[in-house]
């Protein structure tokens, strides 16, 4: 395999994605977003604003792209006095400690408490287990006194039988009554049930964060540039609902797809709701595999994609390297691996962003997608994130999806891709307009200013 083509890596190539890019939606104006409809977005990345321009804003939670709202908030933040940096500037540790010892401690404690309450349900569970442990002494008591049951006399026995019959009748009547009440309650509940109770979270996810046509167009363009031909076999690692595989097979009679995911229920959903909509020939061209991506398997592919940061489940270098080795092996000799990565100054702060999403079927109605970065550990770079949905009737689907990831950096990922044998690894950055909003166009680049949030494609050629 050829060595890294450094020249290639530095050649800036602008690429345009029809329908606007998903991720850039965060930085879109409301007008643009409306135009792009649901063909936008990813879990999180928001504004493409350059960091240097608004330093104070970096510390603020940014509820998404709404330009006006944001501008207002930022102005407010900018107007606030910032004593902390001054203390740091003084450069004297003692002075810093004197200047703000308490507020810092309080701030930290406050944040941690909030995270523990919101993002970590485990402690609650543990607390719930305590009563069970407390019940142990009772059990021991019982065990310690194994009393034999007194045998009843005949008379007593008859009485007991009569009583039993009456009791049985009463119980039967009660049961019928209970059943009726339950039926009534059920009917009442159905009438009163909220949208959050009725919606399909996978559909909401797809509307919110996936844009398969735009992704596929990008894959094909890059593959064509590199190999001078069209890819035929696509592998979708961490395929989830397999929307990309489904779209791939639907878009070309010769196109085949391999989708890999661990989760049985999600794959069942994929078969029913996505593959199920294809004609039988197209469906037959998709090989859905319930497997660990680390295990490989299936036809070798021209393009393999690992979208929406899913490889973040691999928390150590060794694990991620193993995954990339398998991805490399599963590719055809001239195959291309595509993945995404997000970052920026806001990627590592506790933040909750909201974005309006259009329901393309108009059955649910437009809803709000909420991305919550609940925690980030600077020691391990582990981050815990949730997706929530707020439905048009105001009901909430909390923690519809939770991700426990390591947030990898571009150089870490890139070095590993070279290590496992890829010959060229390009980073595609999203272009911004004069307002700092993402345009949906990506270009290969080697140097950029950091931003509050960014999302890149990584294209690794075998
Ligand atoms: C963030 S979702 C991505 C879904 C979809 N690919 C997308 O772009 O939106 C992550 C998916 O990866 C799957 N997954 C996690 N670890 C996996 C592993 N080791 N092997 C295969 N699938 C895995 C999960 O079941 C889940 O469906």
C-alpha cells in the first residue's frame, strides 16, 4: 500500500452538497433551515462562529442557531464583567486564591451536583436498592423460626372450604370489576396519551440528524475523485436504522450495501420501516448483519462509512485502532473509509442545544430536537450526551438516546488511520458564509481557526 500522500492532503478541494449539509444546520439561519427542512443536522454541532471573535460566549450554553436570540445572549454575556480572567492575569497564585476562592468552589460543586442529578441515574438506582438490603434481617428472622402449620380439624376444614368458596366468588367478582376498571383506564389513557408516549423515536432521530442523500453524494464524489469510478458496495458500520444503506440500495440498481449494528431491536426497526419500503430487488441487495463492528464479516466494500461519531464507543487507543484495522481489512483494495468527527470550544462544555425540526410527513408536527452534553471528563475525554425531543403538544421524550463516548481529536484519529495502513487521510471542513454560518460545502484543508463548534468529514483512502 502506498505511503501517505501529503501533497494530496494539503490540496483544498471545495465540494458542494445538495440540499445543504446536515450538520451545518446548526449554524443556519431560520430561513435556510426551513429550506433545508429535515435534511440537516447531526447530534449537536451548532454555530460555526470563530472562537476568537466572541471569547466570552464560549462559556455560555448556546441554545442553537437562532441568530437573533443568540446575538442577544452573546451581547448580554459580553457586557458582563469577567473578574476571573483578571485574577488569572495577576499571575500570583495567592492573589487568585484570595480573589475568588469561594465562588469557584461553589460553582464547581453546583455544576457537579447538576450533572449527577441529570446525567447519572445510577446513583438513584443504587439508592433504590437499599430498601431491599434493609429487608434482609426480616428474612433471616423467618428462616430462624420454621414453624409447622397447625393441621385443621374436619369442622374447621369445612368452614374453611365454605369460606374459601365465598372468598373465591368475591375474588372473581372483584377480578371482573378490576378488569372493567382497567379497560376503562386504558381507554381513558389512550385518549389522554401524549405525543411523547406515542411517537416513534427512531423516526424523530432520522428526521433530526440524518441526511442520507447528502452523505451519499459526498461519498460518491470523493470516491470518484480518488478512484475515477463509481463505488458499488457500501458498508455502513454502526448502521442503526440503516437509513444510509436503504437509500444507497434505492438509488442504484447495481448498488449493494452491508449494514452492521449490535442492536437487535434497532435492526428489526430498520427491516420493518426502512428496508420494508424498498422493492424486493433493492431489499435483496442489502445485507443487514447483527454483529460487532470489531468482528468484520460480509462483502468487502468500496466505501465504508461510520457516521454520527459512533466509534466514540471505543474509549481506548487500542480499541479504536482495532476497529480501524477491521474497517481497513473489510475494504476492497481501492476502498475508501469515511467518518465524521465533531469538536470546537463548545464540544467539551456542559451545554444543551435546541433546534426546530420539520416533520416531513406532517403527522406528528414540527418538533424540537434537544442535544445535551451532560458531562465531559478532561482526564479521559469521555463525554455523556443525550438526545431529547419536545413534541408539538409540549410533551417530552427525555433521553430518547444516550451516548457514552470518548471524544477523539482529528490528529488522534488521523494518526491511527495512517497506522493501520490508509495511504491518504484528508480532513474536510465546512465552509462558512460572511455571517459565520455553515454553507453545506466542505473542502479539504490542513489549517483552520478553531470555532465554537465544528464538524468534519474524514476521508481515508486505502
Ligand atoms: C449514534 S448511533 C448511529 C446510527 C446511524 N449510523 C447514524 O448515523 O445515525 C450508534 C449505533 O451504533 C451501534 N453500535 C454501538 N457499538 C457497536 C459495535 N461495537 N458494533 C456494532 N454496532 C454498534 C448502536 O447499536 C447504535 O445503533
